[in-house]
């Protein structure tokens, strides 16, 4: 019997899968993608980064709840094209 986790449910959601595929298509084509980065205010180091704003905002909220200050920045970036 396999365990069904929150991650399993997320990956089974066709909307999430479509978002991942659209992101991957843009990266493969060398087109800019909307990217979100969470940094620790005190250290200035990256805590997390993702195409999924909801997951980054959730982590920001969880850290804030524990008194850890972070900054969330979003912007368009272009990843290097992967080799064929």
C-alpha cells in the first residue's frame, strides 16, 4: 500500500502539472520565465526559489510566524538553454 502525501496530491492536480509543463516549455525555448526568490533579511542569502509563487509565499509566511524576516522578490529571468 503506497502512502498518499500532499505532494502526491499536488502533482496529481492537472492545473499544477500544466503549470510545470508551461514553465519547462519556456525554459527549453530560451524564453524568460517569471521567477520568485525568497532571501533571509539578516544573512542576505537565498532561502528558496521557484516558479510557483504560492509555495514561496507559504514558506515566507511560515518563517515569519517563527520571527524570521525574509524578502520575496519576483521578476523575469532567462535560464541558459539546456543542451539538446
